[in-house]
């Protein structure tokens, strides 16, 4: 997060003001409205002046409509955010950075958040903005790198899920140790009783 971007408030407001065109259902085979691959292609051209190769857009065409609906809806929200001229005014992302953000990074975000929550919940909007900024090595205006990273870690659904999983794992290990100690104590008590 080396370069400074525009204010967090500006970007979260942009997400909140996402137009209906970007909120329409993604095209999934025979259903849906928005062709996400076309939106991504247009975004990349508008931001970088280059068109992505057709093969780079296959990730934005659904292979599994039931599994991809949320991911593609999040891609549309992130694309709307990236289309803000103020967002990329000082730091124009590369085609690869945009594809990475809209591809694998949004897929990761889709495992812990829904597009509806990212749009409707102020904390989740902030998460989407901070997540997107971090993917492009940007930070909100007025924040140091440490502040931006700390706040992203604090608000991140993905990080929260990782911490919960780690806590469950630690509790499971502690339970196993307690059981082993109880078995050992019972065995020692039985051995002592047999000696007497």
C-alpha cells in the first residue's frame, strides 16, 4: 500500500451509489442481464487504453451458474468502484492488476461476503474499498501504510474467518491435550492402585 488514493468516504459513497445497471443479475448461461466479461473489457479499456485478450476474460463467463452468481455480482461492484476517475487518477493500474483484482481476489472475497452485504452494510462497503485498494497497492488518503493495513485486517471478513478457524484449531488441540492428560492421570492412578 505504497501510493495514496482518494478519500475512503468518497470511495465508499461510490459503492453505495452503484447504479441499477451494475446491480442487475450477471448473465449466467440462459439467465441474467449483465455480461460481466464485457463490463470488465470496457473497464480495462477505459482505465488503461488497452483491450484485454479474449482468453483473459474467460474467468468472467460463468461455468457454474449456481456457484458463480455471487462472485460475478462482486466483480460488477468492484468494476463500478474502479471506474471512478478519481480512483485511478494518480495511479493507473495495469491490465494484469485489474484482472487479478476482479478475478482471483474477488473470488476470495466471495467466499466470505455476498454482493448484497458489500453494498448494503457500511462496514462491508469499507471492506470492499480497502480490499480493492490493497490489491492495487493503494491506501486511502490521509492514512499511513500501517494504518491502512491495520484497518483492512480489522474489517476483513476473510481475515475474520481465518482467525476463527485458527481459534477453533487451537481449541481442538487444547481439548486433545486435556484428554491425553486425563487419560494419563487415570492410568497413573490405576497403576498406583494395582501396586497397593
